[in-house]
C-alpha cells in the first residue's frame, strides 16, 4: 500500500476519538487511530517542569493498562545470553537513574503547514518536559553480553496492536547503539510516579532528546542487531510488518514518495540528514532546535509592571544538542534582542529564557528563535511543496517543523 493510499485510509478514520484531560484544549480533525491531548495552555511553556496531567499524549492504538507484576520484556539478537526481564528484575537487579527529557511529537507544528498535511493538526502543544526514572540500557546490555560495537542497532517493539482490521503493522523503532549507550533507559516512573497507562505503563523505552516516536510505549521486546528493522525477516515476521513505523512513517519526504528502506545509516542528527547526500528522506531521530513563548499568551491584553517592564518568558530546546542562545522580537521579526537563560540546565531538556521589555501602549507581534551549539538557527518559515531555499521544507508527514514565524503571537499592551 502506498503512502497516499494509507493517508486516504487514515483520513477516513478521522474525528472519532479524543481522550481529554481537565483543562486541555481540543485538537480537531483527529484520526481514529490516535489518542491525543495537548498541553493544558501556553503557561506550560513558562515553566521548566511539565506536570504529568499537562504532558502531551499521542499514541496510535487503544491504551493498554496491564498488571505490572505480569509484564515481561524479552531481550534477544546479538547477545551472549537471551533473557526475559520482569518489572522486579528491572527495579532490583540493575541501577536506577533519572533523566530530564524534553519529549516532542515529531508532528508538533504540523498544523502550520500549507497545504495541510494529514494526521493530528498539532500547533505548539505537543512538547513537554519531565523527569523519567528507570534502568539504564547500558547495564542490561552489559549483563547479557550484547554486541554493542559502533554500527549496531537496538530495536524496541511495543505491545500495542493496530485497531484497523486490514493493517498488520507492529510498532517498532530502531535506535543506533551509540545513542543507546549514551543515555537511553527503560523508564517506569515519570515525575516520581509510576507511568500512567497513556504513557506506556508499566515500562517504555526513553530516548532523551529524540522525537517521542522513538520512545516506544508498552515495551515488550528488545532486539540487538546489525541493522534497523529492515528486510523480509522484519517486514513479514509472523504475518506482521514491523518496518512501517521506522522505514515508511515518520520519514521526511515530499508528497507521493515511498522512501527506500535502509538497513543502516550513519547520520542520525535530523538536521544533518536534511543537509546530507547520504539519506534521501531523513528519519525523525533527534529534535531540531526550537523555541516557544509561554508568557504572555497569544491574544492577551497586558499591562507592564510598575517599573514599566513586561517580561517575555519561554522555553528553547535542541534535542540532544545544547541550546546556546535565544532571541526575542517584538516587531514580528524586523529586529531581535538577546534573551537570557535562567533555571535548570540539563542535557536533553529545554532551557527557560526571559526578555525584559519596556513597551509603549499598542499592538505587538512577539516571536522567538533559538540557536544550538552548532550555530544552527530556526528558519523563518515553512516552504511550500515546490519551494527550495533556507526555509523549513514542506513534507508529506508534517514532521520536525521548527520555523519561528508560524509560532509568533500577538498581544496588546495597555
């Protein structure tokens, strides 16, 4: 089935379900297969830690809620000793670590694409920061004698199944071993509490700084191998296709293109892939540099403080790269001023920024743009399907958007 046929089929399933939490805004034009909820409001992005009830949710099948005591994760492939890990094994037999992670849906910002792309029309709300606790994969792999040479891959498989009758794809994602050894964990707590069902209870893969699609929920299998999920042994494994969500979906490509399946790639940075000749249609691995203003709110009428200043506050992130600077514009991008970082500073988590501004009464267009440690800046806009240049490329899935202009907001100062 081609991508366009899949898109048509999924569009026919639209508008059936939205599981909402108190205080959330509805996300419209949703596909039946997705369970989604956005951050509660813009103020989420004026704070460093996202409460779990405000953390965005997106998954494609019915929410699982199994008993933790009965859950097992199988480990196989290029390991000296295959094994099955229960939750007690993960908690008691290995170290426990906590990592800060800004999790962003690869489709965050899709709602700004013109022409519109399929699937959930996220604007700015599909990104959140939390503290995830679990078992470092380095310890598990070492204990089982896994081959962890450069070039190896770890494939994670979720236990959720498609609800659409004519589809047989299983959710599986492959992570390069270099990233696995760096900081990946099997997470069973978030913000100090057990994972809730919508976040993959009782255990999920957690890939810090990478798009949320890589952090497989309801983890049931880990496989060490020389390739990603690729080839006939994965495309028809027990009558199921494990390659769809790695090799076809969540790839950056023009409309009507079916990306080639690759056994392996050597470039994992999403931005590098966009600029590379090695990969025609990039995989959505790590997050592009991006920022969001959290205060003031879009459309708000505000008054300066007693000293005449108005503080603009937001967050900026760059996946597993460091954010090195943020600029704020109060005139729609005609001029820019440096903002200051404040608050916590952890790898793979966003930074809070603030800009103290002395406005006169009037209407203003506020925008922010971030720069990462490799001097990569947010582009101004999203290109059209037939445009080239320095703008962010339009793509059929609406993935990895990081332009600053679509995220601008308007306020009135009294």
